[in-house]
């Protein structure tokens, strides 16, 4: 059973590496597929551990570290996209909240 859980953990690592490659390529479809693969691989590892397999700590630590890198890269991409979108907005078109006022009935409007 140890080999099985090691294989599952290795598959998880491979899925996270695929996600990192998709993030690097900025390929939205590949990111979506890789993330779905990572989620499925993680579910397989969790199921094996729940069934009594001993967690392969070194492999899971490697997966954790790679996943942390993927999180950081995805956040950086998100910030970059937000900045690009903000640059495309016309001047003065900042997103403003409407002013809060009272209506004739004394309620917030």
C-alpha cells in the first residue's frame, strides 16, 4: 500500500507542476484543466490516507511547497490583470459607491 500512496502523492506533485506550467504560459484553459487535475489528485491522496495509508510526509511536503508557489503565482497574475484593467478605464471612471441618502420615508436609499 505504501507504493500506492507514494504514486498518488507523486501524481499530485505532477498535477501541481502542470498547474505551475499553465500559470507560466497564462493559458486559461490549461490552468482550469490543471487545477481540476490537482483537485482530483488531492482527493485521491486524502481517500488513501482516510483508508489507512501512512502519509508519505516528504512527498506531501513537496506538494505543499509547490502549491504555495502556485498560490503566489496566481495572486501575482491576478494583481497584474487588475492593474491592466484599471489602466483601460477612462479617467474619472473609478468605481465609486453611490452616496447614501435618506428617502422621503426616512429609510436609506
